[in-house]
C-alpha cells in the first residue's frame, strides 16, 4: 500500500518530476526505485478469472481509462514506461499530457484535432509550417492568416459525425486555430499568451489557441489561457540530444481521449526506449533548465554589452578583454526575452520585429526561467557562416535543449532566415567557459 496521502503544499517541478509516477503499491516487494526499462510491444492477457481480467471484461476496450489503464494490452495503445512519463509531464504541464513520436507528430496531431478552416500563424519553427502544408493537402480550403490579422468571428464549425464536440472531446472542425510559438524560434523572444488567448476566445467557441512552448519547458501555457500546449520534447524534456518525442497537453480529459484515439490509429506513438530515456531525463529537468537559463541570460547580456556601444562596460564585460570586440562592432544585435521590451531601439527594426509589442513584459509568463536558446546577428554573413566552426566548446549543430552548447548558422536550417544570424543553445558548461569560447572565436574575425 502507498502511504496514506499527506496534506502537503503543492509540489515543485522537481518533486513532481521525481514522484508523479511513483508506483501506487509500495507494499509489494521488489519495487525498483528507478523505473525499469520495458521494451515489450505486447502484454500477456490477464487470466479471465483474475481481478484485472474481470475488470477488463466488464469495461471492454471502450470503457477502459487509457490514461490510467487497469492493464496494458499493446504498446501502440499504452505502455508502462510511457504512461509513467506522461504522468510526470501532466504534472509539469498542469494538464492531461500525451506523447508523440516527435515534436512535429504532436504539431500535426494538434492541427488534425481542431481541423480548422482558418489558421492564424506567423513565423516560428519552419517545420510546423511544413506540417500545416501536409494538412492542407487533405484540407485545401483551410486559409492561413497572420496571427495579428483580424480573426474571423463568423465561422460555423461543424460537429463531426461521431458526436458533438463535448461528447468526443474533439473540437468541432471548421473553426479558427491560433498557433502561437513562444518563446519564439530562433530569437528566444516572448509573445503574450494571455493576449492571444483573449483574442482567440473573443472569436467564438470554435476558436482555439495552441502554444508551442518548446523554448520554455516550465512555461505552463495552459495556465496562461492556451487551450492546448505543445512541446518538442526532443529539446529540453529529453535534454540530452538522444531522443525524439513530442508532447501535447490539454485541460479536459475528453480532449485527451480524442487525441489518444487519433495517436493510436495514426500510429504516432513514441517507442518504449524513447519513453524510458524521456522519463529518465525528466527527473533532472528543473535543475538543467535553471542552470541553462541562467547561463544563457548572462551570455545574452554580455553579447548585448558588445553590441551597444553606449552601454558602459558591465561587470560581464571586462573592459580590456572586450574593448576590441566592442570597437569592431562585430556583434550587431542580440535578441532574448530578457532584453524585451527592446531597449536597444534598433532604428532598422520594423514594428513587426518587436515580437510581443514594446508594451509586453514577459517576466511573469517566463517566471520559471528566461530562454536558454536565443540569437545574435553579426556584422557580416561570412562571419556568421564560419563562427560556429571556430569554437572549442560550442558545437556547430542544429537543434537545442541538450546539455552540450550549440551554435547554429541558422540560415542553413531555414533559408528564409537573416544570413548574419547565429542561434545559440546553451547547455551545462559554465558561463565563464562559454563566454571565453565565444570571445576567442569572435576575436579571430576582427
Ligand atoms: C524542434 C522544434 C519542433 C519540432 O520538433 P521535433 O521533435 O524535431 O519534431 C517544433 N517546434 C519548435 C519550436 C522546435 O524547436
């Protein structure tokens, strides 16, 4: 038996990550402390006379609670390790979480779930746009608009033949889907979730807000008004650059069941090995994130001190070491949510470049940590192209969220990107080592 439930205050992220999936039956012998790795795709059917067998017969597949099943049957439906990882993610995201084979499998599932007539979106992760293009192949009448356009309020969503939206948890199709990515790839700037939630919900019951929260693993977009939160768990949840996984979380159990149904029959379930790696990685999520976020914020401030010549040298920029870099103007601009509202007043910036608008203060939305992935622009595209190959600790690679720091010439992954832009993903090396590495590499170009 588990100990009687104690009256404890709301658990912290780390406590949730370590205990949300504790086995219920502590009284049984030989319960491992660390989750064991189960790779089986299939499970022995319980004997019909056993308790589980009887429950299964009574409930039938239709009546089973797939979020917390009496018994696992087949791993495309549910598996022990994946269910545990999803329990932890549900706690971290403060909703009902479901995992997918990749971030884009989750993004596609979100779009399919709402099957919207209109999608409001701007920029952000390029792959999500390609996923939407795939969706448009089967829904050629779906229109794309900009996230700041006026939202259509006259949409008449139609219920699906399987029942009404409330019965099935599936939103009636044909409504509006507002797709917000925040913090935004590749700049790490934040957009105001509550603002877009309010705008979406003012457009009627058929309008929903999905937030791609990949860049802020502890953001809890549902608490800020999103209807669904999406993460590429490949990034911070996985955190070690060794697994692909996607996550969606919703407030309502019925919506979770509908998503689970689609995942099962599209077959976008992540593997057992990935689920185990994910669960293992989630245990350390909060400490990894706190360190990565703090180091990134310091680096962003230091880089900015090199970009803005009017700023007196701060304690981050030891004047002597950095004077040559400052005078060379090799760093032209730095983006990071902690530098919002934009204080450098870049005269070349159009209002659209100020994500979230100059009035939005993202510190409350990001109270669990500023982004650990952000971008800066160098004075010349040729320097941006080469710099990632001149560092010792930063590896030149795409992706983000892992324990090793990465630099990416972003144009290589997204041809529409600024050719002088470099994206940084900050890992667990010390601030001093990463600062010295960037400083030495940049000095080669001045
Ligand atoms: C990486 C990423 C995705 C896609 O995730 P995968 O796990 O690579 O499929 C989606 N959105 C953002 C913001 C990302 O960084």
